[in-house]
C-alpha cells in the first residue's frame, strides 16, 4: 500500500510538471514587454536621433558580421561558419560585440562625426541587466577628448532621463575614497587583503590577474556606492584595462577611458581613441597572450580595422551606450526582459 501511494504521488508530480511545462510552452510565443514599453522604446529612439541631428552627427550603418573580432579576455563573441566565401573555402564569421571597428573604418574614410543604433551580441548569460542580443548606441566625435565626450554623454542623459548634472571622479580617486587603497600602486597582497575584508569569497583568488582583482573590488564595493542619485563618471582607468584608448600624457599608468554609472547600471563605456596602428596591434596581441594564459582560445585580429588605422584615424573620442539599460531606467523596469520584446529564452 505504501509503495502504491508513493508511486501515485510520483505520477501526480510528473503530471503537474507536464502541465506547467505545457503552459510555459504555450505562453513562450508572447513578448515579455507591454505595448506601453514598446511605445517608450520608439519615443526614446526618436529623442536620441533628434539629439544627434541637432548636433550634425551623421547616422550610419555597418555590418553585424565580421572576419575579425575582439581579443579582450573578458568578452566572447558568437561565431558562425560561412560556406560561400569568395575564397571558395568555409570561413568563420563573428557577430559584432559592438560596431566600433567598422565605424572607425568610416572615420578613416572621412565620414566626419557619426553615430549608430544597432544590435550587438555578447556570448554571456542572461541577467537582470544583460541579454546576449541587445541594442547599442555608439558614436564618435571628431576633435573631442574624453572630457568633451563625457559632457555630451551627460547632456544626452539629461535629455533622455531628466537627470541632474553628473559627478566625475578618477578610477584612482574612487578606490582611495571607498577602499582606501591606490589601484595604481598597490601590490597583489593589498588587493587580496581588501577582497578578504570585503567578504569577496571566490575560489583561488590568488590565481586571478591583477586587473581581475581590481574589477572584482570595483564591482562589489564601488559600483553600489556611486551614481545612486545622479550619474557618475569614472575616468582614467588603468592602462591595462583600456586596450583601445590613448594613454594619458600626464600619467602613462592610466588611459583616457571612462564609464558612467547610474542607479545600479553601467550605462556607457568611452575612450579618447588610440590611433596608432602599430601600438593597437601590439595591444591586441597582448590580449591574445592573456587569453592563452587563462586557457581561452586566441581570437583573429581585425586586419581591416588595423589597415584603416594605418591610413589615418582623425583625432576623436567614442562611446558605446546600452539602449536597453537606458530604457530600463527611463521606465523604472526591474529586469531587461521588461524592455526587450523577446529575450533569448523566447527568441
């Protein structure tokens, strides 16, 4: 009798699970957004286009597929095999993690200041702030350094989110303010001690690179404390964390890169752009060496991009901003699925 009861309970559980899975399957065709969210996206895109139209910045379009890809050890691109290449041989193509390389090729071809709204793809898990396929706004301003571009990003946030004027601090100041350590001179033992004091409990922390330790401390300790009331720009990152940015003429330990944070979201990442092709190639090769050291495969360098730099990139600064995250903040959404019609789970 006991066996029969247990078997009956087991059958019942499977029956309930089957109903739930069937219900989920029946619902999976539907978008995760409301109609109001779709209207809000359209209005946000219109505001962005009007913002750049008023500043005489040209909207452009570039390919989503490329023969080369990012070498950054912290980014992973989707790839696909193309069987009809002009060479007659199958070749691997990569979905862009951002339109940066192609847009810089346009800058080298005298496009002037440009912007683009497009899809970007990163081979990472779903989360509150991230979907593997997302919408990106990227733009480049000729004659701007990273300070001038920070001011323009701030103006865009005020226009779209009605924010107060942003605050700014260097990467070094942020660590000194919130962790009482200097990220440009502290040794590994200091970083490991700080991780222990902040209860950052991960496996084999001593095996992490110096930059990985810094990034963990920044994300666990500093990010939650900045940009809560108004946007906060962090600038002058360690040179090792800015492979596409110029080194600071004041302190070559840092590069002219910035990020902006607001209400828990990392919104944008910008650079005073490196224009030297030889130095850029060396940085890509260094990235690939780091990938090999951590057991990751090396990635093909984008030779078309380096050839364009050889031809000459005009002095400029550029920034990439996540539109989905911007829309989340604008509509007070708690999860990215509220602003994307079909996340990867329902694609």
